[in-house]
C-alpha cells in the first residue's frame, strides 16, 4: 500500500477501535479466542512507541507479534475509509452505551445483554433508572441486593469520572515509554543529564503524563532534536526552555531544560509531589532560605546556591537525601532532619516468590517453565498457588487435582537444582467465610494464600467476618490482595485495614503486597499502617507467565512508597526460616 493515504489514525484511535470490536464481540457471545485476538491487538496498538498507521502503510504491520491478516486488513480499511464495515455492523446491532454498562463492576457481557433485552437498559443512566424503579430485581438471576450493589457501583463510577481517573494510566505501561525518551535525550549533543520526573519517578501506581528534565547549554538544539524523535507524534507547545508534546500512544510529554549547574534543583522541583514541595519551601523559609527550580537562595546575604544533584538540594538545607518515592509530605522531611529515614527494601532483598500460577489453572506456562524463569531471576524459592475449585471456569483445582499437582511439584523440586519449588494454593474465601478446600487437603501444602474472589459488594462487617474466619484457620499463611482493588476498574471492597492488621498480628498471618500492576494491593498507605501495627507482609508477583516475575519490582516499588524495610517483609528470609515459622502453632513470623 502507498504511504499516501487519506487517513493516518493515531495509535490510541486504533486501540479504541479494536477494543470496541472486542467488546461488541463479547456481547455477541463470540469465541473467547477471537475476542482475545482483538483485545491483544488493541493493547499492542495502545502501547506501541511508533505509529502503527505508518508501519501499515509500509507493509510492515504483520511483523508485529499477534497481528494476522484479519487485523491488518481492518487497519488498512480504517486508514483508507475512516471506518471498518465489520465494526459498523456491530454498532448497528447494539446501543453504544452498553459498552460502558459492561465495564461496571458486577456486570459483564452476559448480564449486560440480559438487562438490555429484559429491562431495556441501553446505557449507565438507563441502568440507574432501572435500579431506582425496581426493574432490575425482575431480571432473571438478579434481585434487590443486585440493584443496591449496582447503585453503589454507579456512584463509584461517577466519582472516578469526576476525578478524571480515566485519564490516568498504569505506571507499568508508561514507564517503558519514559525510559525510551530519556535514553533518546541522553544521546543528544550537549545533554549532560536527563531523567523522568513527576509521579512516574515517585513510583505512583497511575500516571497522567510524562515529565522530563534535561541539562544542556543549548536548549534550542535539544528541543529540535527531541521534537523529531519517532516516539513523538506532535508538538503542542514550544518555549525557550520547555516543550509540550504528545506520543503516538496519546501520552502528554512535558520537557524542561536547565543549565547543568542547576539540574538538581530542576529535577527535585519537578519530581514533586506538590505537597512535598510546599512543605520543603516552608521548612526552608524557617531557616531563612528560599527554594525554587533554579536555586536555593539565602535572602539575608543574597547568596544563590545552584545544585547539580538532588542530594545537594537537600544537603543545602541540612537534610538527608529523600528518595523520590517518599516525597508525599508524610513525615519524610522531619525524618530527613532527624536522620531517621528508613533503609528502604530493595528488589535484591527478596529471596522467594510465594504467589505464582501455572497452566494447571489460568497461568500461561507450565510448572517447569515458571520455575526456570524464577531461578533465572535469582530467586531461591517459589511457591505455586493456583486457584481452587470454586473458580471452575478457569480450571480451579479440586482436592483430587490438587493432590496430583502436589506430586508433580515434588517431582520437579527433586529434579531442579538451584531453586526450591513449593506446593501451595490460592484458596478462595467463599461468601460465607468458608475456605474452598477441606483442611486435609490444605494440610498437605507448604504454603496457603487465602483470597476473596467473589462477594465484593458485601458490607464491611461481612467482609471482615470472612477474612477473620480464614485467617484463624491454622493452615492459612497469607491473605492475597487483601482489599481486592483493580486499579481503574474495581474499587476495593470494604476492609478495615487497621482491624485486618491487628488480626494479622494476632494470628501470625502475612498480608500480601500483590505486585500485579493493576492491583498493587496492599497499597503503600495501607502497608505502612499495617506494619506500624506490627503486621508482616509478603511481596509476591501473582505471576501467570514467566514475564510476570517483573511484578516483583512493582511490588517492591509500592512497598518502598510505604516506607517498608527488609525486616517488614517475610520473604526476605530463607525458606527454611519461613518454614520454621509455619511449623509453629501460633504461625508467628520470627524477625
């Protein structure tokens, strides 16, 4: 195809179009494999650093993994005509508003189609009216409780929309783009330093845009070179030392440039947070100083202190260096003044991963491939915690299948050198608080994680009853993703974090920081509160494929934001010490 086409859609545009196809096919009850193909294409287009349309125009689209002839044909059709006939037919079949209804917690393709056909619900506001008028309770399989849950979910949806939550992206999806841009900046002539800043550098779970800072004696040269990088789709604003642009994935990028001697001042200022900077300015003023993105000034003498590094900025105020992830005005300035900042946990401190899945349930790799990947990353042990039988749709393990898997794990452990392979389970905490497997099955395992995967809308009292019952079981060693949040998709269920932490101390049960980028649960704030009350956490990947062991890094990042140290995290211990803890009747971790 010639590059001279009438329509060159952006990557976000293409991603939205292919996700829309996937969503409509879900409503249609289409094959899961076909739906997944379109979802994967949408995800690929959303995160690809260069123009998908440009690749397609040069006949190179199918070089990308997962792009077959059907996907390629639809991309080319969209470029040539501005629409896709297949999608237009789907749009004619269903109201557009059903796509949002389908995203609501508690709904899905089947329920969405059911309320459309049975109650005439065509969008979110129609669903709200149907709930308030009592029409949803008459839909087969639903009732008054469902209506109440849906109304709460609609309120949460509206609250997120009001705060602009839909404009934020997962840290894990933005970071690779930021790294590429920083690497490109660093090789531009005259650039002596470059970094990303903002919430991305502070390791926040979600990011709105990318803030970049660079040191150079020739800002004009840097901005010219930066604006023609292949990752940059358009430049929105251009000044003497700053530039605003947009990537092919639709991310905003703000670049600021300063002389090398003031680079530390600029990096500190634009790393933030705003609350931290306000508190730091207040602290500086009490010392008789003023602080800005260019220098530290002592008004009485007029002396200007420029700082090439951030450490110099803090040192000029008599403070220890404050790691970016702590800069949220949560006591870090006072701790830096007193010399009592925590010795934050590092990824290298982790000895093992205690929450890993395999293709026995919903994982995408077999036991050996997962174990080899863990060993390659330097882990000393890992524990397979596949799902239990209540999650039948993904092959949850019955007691009989669990025993067979235990035998397979024991055989693998005996055969593999350099890593200990353990048998565990992620057992469901059912809606009445019972565990999904009998005690005699759990007793055969090395480690048991108990998690909630249903009944998210229950009141706090009921949620806490379920967690309490599970944590008092002598076989349960940890609670997985304790608040159940899915970032941007599902609010946490009603958990009293302080009561949960106290119960964890009482029962000797670990609380998990789940490193999945869309979970990060416990949050940094909850983990800090829990540890302050005496609880001990485990940081786990919840890996479903070999590449997912990267989630351990995200879990560590969340832990660092929560001020956690090695002593607060159980799986910094060798397995033999953890196994010794497990053998004790109180389940108490020994630190």
